[in-house]
């Protein structure tokens, strides 16, 4: 304490006096200082005085001398004692002086320490005052933060209320949208009901009154809807103004937030400054602490000095103890101060942390508020857009309503007109219905007559018929012809066409190449130079001629439709319950597959797909006459005299051995284990055909790169029943694409291909043999000579209808083959193989059809 410290100074002087007072009172100079050693000298002096009191005359000289020596000794002794005392006094004097110096030094140091303490106290006071001011600032800041918080809360509350309002608005907007949707649906329903009304209006006169009533109702509803729309509009208007207000409020709150933000930023900077000041105070305190530590160190050294001095000088001890106690009290005070300072510092730190946290919170809140403001702005924008949309929709709806009103008016006018028309139409319909029933009767009679006449025609034509089809030159063939003409064969002569009916030239218009001249629908003349003639090479004529006549000849210009038109009656026969067999014969590349299955392009479908279409449409037509048809199909190929199921998996079909059997009851042939699929839609049939075509074995030969080296047999089993008459029919349609007929030397085949060709030729000649045997009415028909004839035994007999297509290729290279094919076809054409019979015993046939499926 300053007062105590100031009172120390006089004490220091006292202290020095006190130390001196412990000395003898008269010992203020050197002479008096000798006296303390007197006791010993006094004893010597007293004994000398005692000797001197003796009587001098009574003593001897020796005694005197000895006494003198004694005296001299005593004197020297005294002198030594005196010297010792003097030395000791000098030493003690020096010690005292040193102690005095030390004490003066200590006093000086103490004074310095006191000064330093004074400084520390003053600095502490200034720190305290600055701390107080910072505390005041802090409280002010806390207050302002609190205020800011309150403001933020207010803003939050206002934002919440705005949010609520926005949500409310959104909900309202949704409700409006929902209502609008409902309105739209109502309008849609009304429109539909209007349409229905229109229809019913056309149908029944009775509903007229009801419709008028409903129209009125609709009009009323529309009126109501319009009113509702107006209400909605006013609501939307109100919402718009609310929205505007909300928008303004939001703007205001955003502005306030921005201000608060600014304020918070100021607060933040103040806190920053305060923290800086706190930091400097902390530094100062640490500095003071270090000083205190140094003082403490010094104090310790001093204490040690004091303790030494106390040992030497008791008088100083009390003062030193006092000083040390005071120093201790000061230290305690200092510690107390330090503790307080630390406390303050901790408080400051906590406060600063708290302020920092508050600041962070505020920043986060501000950010959140900003986000919320942005979101609410977006919502308001969206609401605005929705409102605009709703308004446009309302406008649209209004225009639709007005249009609908006009339409309704028009409808009312039309309604009366239509009513009149309905009456007229009704009358005409009743008349037409009468006519139709009459025509129906005539139709069923016609159908019976048609079938009878058709079969009559078929029988007259003969049950085996031959059609010849000459395909056109293919583009690649024409190209190669052109190249030949230009490059190598300049010597060729050109001749004019000899045909007045229809003619084609196969290669070019020269006499050196064969020509096919179609004179009528059933006769063709083949003209060729002698080099093409096998028998007549040495003949004098330049040209050889061959005439062929068939049931029908189709030239290269004939289309697939032309072909099918001619054979469609045969397909009809299959539906009528006959066994029909159509096969295509001819050399490789002559157009057999094209005729049976068709070409790759659209509109080139052949007999098989066309027949299927015909059967489905005819079955549909006959369904009206109570006929119910069931179709089943199988597709097989005969390759190297081995049967393969084209509807079964390739690997299974390859491994299996398919045997042909004959049903003894019906005489029908069937293949054991062959796949027979039920067909109920044209799509199923199309799928089946695709599958079988993919499975069909093809191999490349020199003659045709897509040459099919097997006979393919498509069999369609048709069973029909008339539910009214109970009549039953069972037809079978065989559509066969035979393998290419080639002469061994022309095909150039070797190895496997040679074997294939041999098998093909063998089976084709077996077919010829069967036909000729049938024609000659031989007892034994060699059906078993090949798998093909054995399989077709039931369809090549007298009670079935057979049609053979002889396909002709017009190329020069194929001429010899063509000639062979035409000759074979001519032979077949000359055969007469009996009259066809319809199969009507369904029960028998059912067994026949079921066999292929099960065995
Ligand atoms: N009438 C035709 N009109 C147009 N092109 C045809 C005609 N006939 C056949 N062709 C074409 O001639 C080529 C050979 O025909 P296709 O494959 O039908 O002969 P193919 O007699 O079945 O031969 P293969 O016995 O080798 O199977 C094919 O490209 C085919 O499109």
C-alpha cells in the first residue's frame, strides 16, 4: 500500500541506528572502542598495583628485576591484547560498514522495488479502469446484440407470418387450380355429355325432351360455372393484391435485415477492437507478471541476504522480518491481484467467446433469413406466374364457354333438322333391311350353286392340271447379256419377233438364241437355233421349234395376283372339304419359291401366304353362314430322302427319324412325331411360315446361289362344321416347293451336291411315275419309290385335286433344262386321274389329323 510504503523510509534510518545502539554507549570513536578488551588488562594492572604497594626497601634487585620483567611481560601482553582488540575492532568496524553498505543497498533496492510496485499498482489501476470501460462497452454491445436479436426475432416472426401467408396463398392457388381442373373436367364432361346427347338425339325421338331439359341444365351449369369463374377471378384479384402487399412487406423486412446486418457488422468490428484491447491488456498483464516474477526472484535473493544479515545482525532481523512480512503481504496482494486479473481475463475471454458465438448465430440467422427471403421471393414469383397462367386459362375457358354456347345454339337448330332426317332414314332403313333379307336368301342359294358349278368346272378341267410360268429376265441377267453383246458376240444376227400374240426373247433379238412365243393362254412355242437341239443338230432348217400346251401359261409380265386369281378356286376347294395339292416344278432358279412363297419385296407374296389370307377371309365370310373352321398346319422338308420338321428345333429335327404312315381307315398319310400347330390368326400363320423358311436348308450351287436343295411341303388341315345344319367338311391343302430339277452334267455338282442332285432327280422321276401310273390306271401305283410320293399319296390320288406349276427360266444357259421341264409337264398335263371327292366324315378325319400331332 502506498501509505505503508512511504512510512518505510524513516524506518530504514532507525534501523541503522538500532543496529548501532547495540554497541557500548561510549564506543563512538576508536579509543573507546579499545575498551571492551579491558577486563583482561584490568586484572593484569590490578596485580601490578598489588606488587607496587609492597615496600621497595624490603625487596631485592632480582625481585625488582623479575617484577619488572613480569611487568614488561604483562605490558607486552597487554600490548598484544590491545592490538588484538584493535584489529578486532577494525574488523568489526569494517563489517559494520559493510553491513551499513549492504543495508543501504538493500534500502535502495527496496525503494526501487517499492517504486516498481507503485508503477505496477498504477498500471493495474489503469488496466482496471480500461477493463471497466471495456466492460461498459461490452454491456453496451451486449445490449445492442440483445436488441439486434429481438429485432431478428421480430423479423423472423414477420417472416413466419409472411410464410404462413404465402402458404395460405399457395394453398388457395392450389385450391383454385383444383377448382379450375374440376371446372375443366366439368366442361369436358359437359362436352362429352353434349356429344352423347347429339348421338342419342340422332337415335331416339323420345330423348328430345330430355335433351332439351339437359341442355337447359347444361346452360344453367355453364351459367353457374361462369359465376364461379367470376368469383374465382375476384379471389385471384384479391390474392394478387395480398401478394403485392406481402411483396412490399418482404421488401421492408429485407431492408431491415440489411440494416441489422450493418449494425451487426459494426458490433462485430467493435468486438474486434475490444478483443484487440483485451489482447494488449493481456500482454501488459503478462509483462507485469514477468516483472512480478523478477521482483519475486529479487525478493528471494533479498530474503536470503536478509537471512544472512539476520544471522549476523539480530537488530536488522526484526526489520527484515517486517519487510518480508510486508513483502509477503504484498505478494499475497499481488497474487490476489493476479488471481483477480486472471478471473477478469477469463471473464473477458468467456464474454468474447459468448459474443463470438452470438455473432456466429446472428450471421447464421441472417443467412437463413436471406435464404428464406430468396425462397419467399421465388414463391411469390411462382405465384405470380401461376396467377398469370390462371388468368389466361380463365380467358381461354371464357372463350370456350362462349364458343360452346354458340355451338349449343347451332346444335339446337341442327337437332330439329336431324330429327326430320332420322325419320326419313328410318323409313329407308326398314326398306333396305327387307331388301337385305331377300338378298341373303339369294346369296345362300348362290353359294350352293357356286360350289356345285366350281366343282363341275374342276372335274371338267381334270383333277390334275398344269400351269406354266415363265419368269422374266432378272436385272443381273440383262446386264450380263448387254456385256456379252458388246464385248464378245458381235456376229449375232437380229431377227424380228415372230409372235403376234405375245412373245419374249430370252437373251437378245437374234436367231441364235431361243425364244418363247406364247400364242394363247394355254400354248407356247419354243423356237431355238439348231445348236440347242439335241436330236436335230444336223437338220437343214436353221431353227428348231417345240409346241407345248398347258391348262394355263403365264408370261413374264404375269403378276403374283394373276397367278393367285387362277388358283384361288383350288384353295376354296380345300375349304369345301377337298384334298388339294399344288406343287411347283422346275429347274433351279426358275421361280418355284417365288411362286410358292413369294419375293422379298412387298406385294410379291406367293401362293402360300395368299392362300392363307384367302382361307381366313373365306372362313370369316362362311362364319356368317354358321360355319366354324379349325386350322392346323405342318411344314416339313425332304432333303436327301430324309424328312425334317421345319417347325421343330433344328437340332431335334436333325437327330430324329420321321416315318411316314398311312391311316388304314381314311387312307390319309401322316408323319409320326411331326409338329402340327393350331392356327387361329393370320399372325400365327405368318410366324409359322417365317420359322419354317429360316429352318429350310439351302445350299449354294453354281446354278443359283440361294438354291433350295430340298422339297418343302406345307400342309394345312381345314376342318369345318356348320352349326346350323350339322354339315362337316375336312379339307387338306398341300403346297409344295419342289427342289430344283437339274441334269447332273449341267449343275456341275460334285460330292455332297452330287448326292443331293441324285436324290432330287430320283424323287422327281418317282413323282412322274406315280402320275403316269395314275393316268394309266395301273393297279400298282409306285408311291413308295420316294418319300415325296409316299407322303403325297393321299393328295395325288384320284379323289384329290392336283395342280402343277412348271416354272421356266428364260436364260439361254437354262434352255436344255427348260426343255426337259416342259416335256415333263406336258406328260403330266396329258394325265387324267379321276374325279375328286369331298371328305365329309369328320370323325374319320379327326383321327387322321390327330395322328401327326400325337405320334
Ligand atoms: N415371276 C418372277 N418375277 C420376278 N422375279 C422372279 C420371278 N420368278 C423368280 N424370280 C426371281 O428369280 C430368282 C430365282 O427364283 P427362285 O428362288 O424362286 O427360284 P427357284 O426355282 O425356287 O430356285 P431353287 O430351286 O434353287 O430354289 C429369285 O431372285 C426370284 O426373286
